[in-house]
C-alpha cells in the first residue's frame, strides 16, 4: 500500500507504469464497445456483475431505445454460469409498483432460495425502472413502457445475452401497479408472454369498467385465445381483486389463486411480511413478502411448470 501511495504522490515507478497503461487501455476498449452497443457508462461499470449470491446482478443499467431515443433504465439478473453458448435463456420481466421502488434484490434473493431447492430452474430476470404511475401503458405520464420494453429493450437483451424469443419461455410478473400491468400485458401481448404473475393487484382492475384504473377489455374480447394461451396466477396479500376474479370465473378463464394468511401467527419473527417498525402488525403489500414463504415457493414452482424447457 505504501508503494502505491508513493507512486500516486511522485509518479509511478517504471514497473508500475505498464500496469496502469494496460488497465487504461482495457477500460478504453470496454467503453468503446459499450458505445457501439448503445450501453450507458453506468451499464459499462456494471458489466462484470455484482454477485447477489450465485447469479450476476447488475443495477443502474441504461439503454437508449433505437425507436424512441428514450433512456430505458433497468436492472438485470443473469443466472449462475450464464454463457451465451448455453442459451437461449428463459426470461422473467418484473414490473414495479406505482412508487417505482426497486425491490429487485429482495425478489431475487427469494428466487435464488427457490432455485437452490430445485423449485425453479435458470431464468434471466429484467426489472424495468422509472415508470411510476403509468400502469405500464404507452402514453401515460408521457412515457412509453410497452414500446420501450417490448420493442426496444427485450430485442437488445435477446441478442446481447442470448435470451429466449419463445413466448412459451417468457413470463410477465409484477407487484401492485406492476401486477395490474402484468394482467394487462399478459392479455394484450399474448404473442410475447405465455405466463402472467400478479402479486397483490388492487380493486382497480376491471374487464368491463372503462373508467377503472386498469381497464382490461382484452379478457372479454380475446377470451378463447386467453383460455388457450395464457397461464395466470394471482397472489393476494393486503389488497383485493374479488370483482376481477368473478369476471374471470364468469368468462371461464382459468387462473391460479393464492391468498396470504390473515393470522399474524403464520409469520415468524423477522419475516418480510411483518412491519419492521411494529412487528405486531402485518405488512403483506410488499414484493419481498409476496415472493417468500410457501406462497412464494408455489409461485416460483408455477413459473417453472408453466415454462417450456
């Protein structure tokens, strides 16, 4: 350490200079490649990946959409031992809630726990960011999440990391507003996704109410196609989708449903389903809780079972 400090003060000694030059040359090469691929400097710094546990976990990434010119911000998880020669890899797209919070690390910790137990296999997972209050629809709040993710980001990631182009290996998953988005995208974009996972969607989802926050008439208009092509799972924590489920039942659209326990004794001390400030209260409306526990394991198992291998 004293040698390095001395070199920084007085200039590098001869043996140290080639190392610095070589490191700089490597950095310049990496940056040049990233510019050519349209990857931001933030993404370049994250390229080697940060190990969440075993997989490669990369945050603060950005890609300039070739259609819109928009900066598309996202987090990316690649499974352990990812290698383009081993693909194509199945993919999960996870949509955040109305506040835009990035809960990717908690979700991926629960995924990796399930993976280690053999509940689910390898997936790449993409977390689009900064689409607050859009309900994941083009035009809302002046943003274009559908175009950005489905027509710009996914095609780039497919080529860059050898992710699947097969709809039977693609899952749309989301929390709260993102759950509403997954219900919407799953029905609207049947050519892209075969499985939709909605984690605690609220009352705003409606098949018939045009004034509802998450109006999804596709379920009535494309009923037969949805019955045949979409696997849907609803996981309910603190919110309620009773009316939406009644509509699904009326249309005879099959779906999987899980309700988190209402008895607080069902949650052990330290559970992500308990309020951190007051553990005597439940906190079920959060993605860490909704992807953990027996219900979370069932969700990961549902994803695996619904994915073509």
